[in-house]
């Protein structure tokens, strides 16, 4: 029997086990998806399109600095694709299929081409849809239609190497991934500093942006060449896929989906934390006072997962660039820039708050450390504060913005560290939230559950939105930031106290 | 003279379910007490009550004659317990985690280093000191969890089945380590299913749920 026929037979057995989605399930999922898209998605997209089509937004979007931002975001997408590939690659089948096909003599190309095709096409479509949304203001106004369409086509071409890098993250060894990471960071540096007609992939994409360099043939040719090379690379990488990689990713993803399904989003995200295998010879002096020892320990700990730390640093710098862009926008979608930069800062702080998680983990357990959970959490503050405050504010200044904007970025960075500390003490979902809440429209318990799950993101979005609408900026931001930080500290202490009792 | 740790008629009943039948024990410095009983008899619950992690629904636990409040600094400093796995730092080597623990108890770098080496050698895992926790076997992890608990200072040591997943040689190392601490004046209460460990330590025995 040929390989493809054997793969089909194996998948048929898997479907027959009943764990696979039935046609009825698929139809119901499609029905729910259409409903959600119609009720929630369409109004949101319409709001974004109208906001982007506003005259002030059009002026800001047509500015050359926006094209530069596109180049930076494009380069960041590649760095992010590599990092994502390390924890959740494009080939992540059901664990049963991963073991059955991966441990057989069937070639990786025959075994996994279906998974790879689905993931890659999905990623390309998602990136292209996002690109279409960003130029929707131009399309809605009928301005620079040709360039906008060229940008959409260029985004599709840019998405193909993105898929290849995602696959590379799953296939290559840790050492090769580190080399890839260095190359991608160099490309990011190029996207930040080189002229937009330099024809690096990200600058080529930015060159297609309405308000960019005004050329389409050269950038599209460059991106087309990248896409062709990426297709060849995908085929070569697929042949090198090892079964243990597919199994690791499959088991991790299944565990994450199960945890997320039970409401334990933190536990699910925890599975994405890479384990250190290098850097064990980096010495921690454990100098006194204790706060210095903890800072040394946290810094070395972060450096032991260098790709994770590098991605976080880059994301924090990008958030700083986002704040600089925010400061440039006098009108228009300031809130989009503010919330985007806030959420990016929140996410990027992740690798620097492992100490918060470990401190929170000691609450309510036999004492191992000579300090309470609250003290330990406070001792772990310096590293995330340094990163959350310094990196975005320096990036703001490097992006050419003023000191007031840098102070604002520093303030929101510090606030988001407080939100992170609060979030790390969350613990399991209270059982009361899972009780049914009957309403005429049905069971409303999921609203409370989702609000509980997403409270840190809601805090981040609200604080960022508040900042975008606040008439005060710079040092005056402290007037409202300090009471909010005090409230978050009190809420964090309350959670730790409840966990300890 | 006041006993170091006293539990008088302690019991835990939740929704009419008896998690710990009424139990009384007294332990003084340098004493060792093995808590024995069938699975589900209440051994771990007794340790949790003695560690101040679970309130007894009846009876009292006294530390040096005072009601036990584990959030009180002096009580937290007196009682070390291993009931389940302690929190681990995945990005620190074994030696670093132990040194960090010592640093939080006030040791300078030199003292912390010496204490760390001593605990690792005592449990026969000094050769693993540069490893991360994810690189340990289940038996090695059990020894490391014990090391984390033994690394901190304490006057009362509570251990839940310290022999789990250990071969006879490692059980002997654990028994030696506990005997040394007992000799230094530490009171030790440990739940166990291992007769060999009880005999090696030469501890008194309390059987939980014997009259149920």
C-alpha cells in the first residue's frame, strides 16, 4: 500500500474512534462561527474600517512613519513566527495521529503535508486579512487603490516565508534556531534603520504601503522571490521533521487546549514556557542585600531562555515605537495605538515575571523560603520594572518622540507590571463562577467566567484606553496612575492572603 | 517543661467525612515520630494540620505552648514541611535553588554555598548540582524536594512519605540525614509506609485510624 493510502487508512481509524469531530459537530461549529462573525465580528470590523477611513486617520496612515512601522511589524512577525514554532509548530496533529504516523516508516512529507497545508494556508489567509483590514480605510475612501491592492498581494507573498519560518521553528535544532533568531533580529534591525527601498523582505512590504516609496514592481518582485525560496525551504524542512518534535508539540497543544477548556488559561500559557537547557554556567553571586540577589537570579533565569527573552525585549521596544506613534496622532485612532501598545507591553513582560509566578506559588504551601509570598513577589519586582519601564521609554526616545511621551510609556509600563503581579496571583477559578446564571437569554455564567479569565487583559485595555483619552500626559499621568497602582497592590495582597489561608 | 509540638484531640471532619480521626500526639526536640496507617487513614491530613496549613475542626495544635499560627513569623521559621512537591524554579540549577533558599533565610553567599554543598552531599545528589529540575528522574526529584526542605532552618520537620520512589540505598541516605537532624535537636514527624525507614531512624510510631 502506498504511503498516502496508509495515511488515509490511519486517519480513517482515528475518525472511527469517535474523538474526531463529526459532520454534525462541524456544521454546528460553522453555524456558531457565522453567528459570532455576524453579531460580533462585523460591527467590530465596521468600527475599525470607519475609524481608519476618518480624515485624521488617513493623514496619519499615509505618513512615512507608518510605512516604517509596517516594516518593523513585518520583521517582528517573522521573529514571532520562529518563537511560536518552538512551542506550537504548524504540524500539531492529535497525539494519537502524531505517534501512529510519526513512528511508522511513512515519510514525513506523506504523513504531515495535510497538517502543514492547513496551518500554512490558514496563517497566510489570516495575515492577508489583517493586511486588508489595515488598508481598508484607503479602499473605503477610494484613495490609492492600486497601491493598497499591491500591499495586500505583497502581504500574501510575505506570509509564505512567514509560514516557512514557523515550520523552521518546529523542525530545526535549538542551536540552528538560535542562529535563525540572530538573522531575524538582524533583519529587524535593518527594518528599523535601512531606507524603505532597501528591498529587505520587511522593507519591501513597507515600500508597498500607501505613502511608502511609491514603487510596486521592485518590492513585489523581491517578495515573490522570497515566497518561491520559502516554498522550496518548506519542502526541505518537511523532510527533516522528526517524530519526537511532532509528538512533543501534539502533547503540549492537547494539554494546553484541555487546560484552556477548563478555564485555566494561565496553566495553558505556562505550557508555552520553554525549559532552559543552556546557560547553567552563568554564575549567580547571590550578593546581599536580598533584593540584589533576586535581581541577579531573575536576570540569569531570563537569559537562560535567550530566544524568549530576545523576543520579549524586541516586543517591548516595539511597544515603545507604538507609543511614539500614538504621540504623533493628534486625532483619529489614538486608542487603537494605545491599546495595541499596552497589550504588547503586557505580553512582552511574560518572560520577566517568572519570579512573580514562583512567589505566588508559595502561598498556602509549606514555607521553603524565609520570606512570605508577598515579600517574595515584591523582591521580584525590580527586573520586570526595569524592563517594562526602561525598554519602552528608551525606544520612544530613539523613535524621535519627546520626554513626556517617554515618561508616559514608563508609567504605563510600571502599571502593567502591577497588573502582571496581580494576574500571577490569580489561582484557580472560584467555583461560584461556574454555577449556572439563568437569564431570559440563556445561561450567562460564561460572561463571568470569561471576565475572570481576561481580567488582566481588561485592566490593560482599560488603562491604555484611559491613557489615550486622558488630557494629562507625561509626569501628570502619575496623578491617576498612583491610586490605580495602589488599588492593584491591595487586590494582589488580598489574593495572596486568601491563598495563604 | 513545655513540649515543642503538641496536638490534643485534633480531628478534621468535612461534610460529615472524617479526614482525620481524633488524634493526640506530643513531640519534643530531638524526638522522631513515624505516622503510620492505611491509605486514606489521615496521615497527610495530620501533617497538614501540624504544619498549620489546614485548621483542625476539633482539638488544638500548640507550638511551645502557644496556639499554632503559621502566618506568624516565628512559627513559620520553626516548622519545615514537605507535603507534596515544594515550588520549583525551572530556570535555576539545583545548587542555585538551594543557595537562593539559604539567601532568603539570611545567609551570606559563602555560608549559603557551604550549606548547599552539605545538603546535596548528604542526600547523594551533589553530582547533579548543575542540573535543572526538568533533567531529573523521579527518584532524583524526590531527593531534591527533600533537599529543598532540609536546606532551610527548622526546629520541627514534617515529611510526607519521604521514601517515595527511592531505592533502599537512597532510603538509607534519607534515614541518616533525618537521624543527624534529630541528633541536632530537631523534632521530626514523618508519615511513611516503610518499616525499613522507621527501623533505620529508630523512631516512635503513631498509627492513625487504628480504632476506626
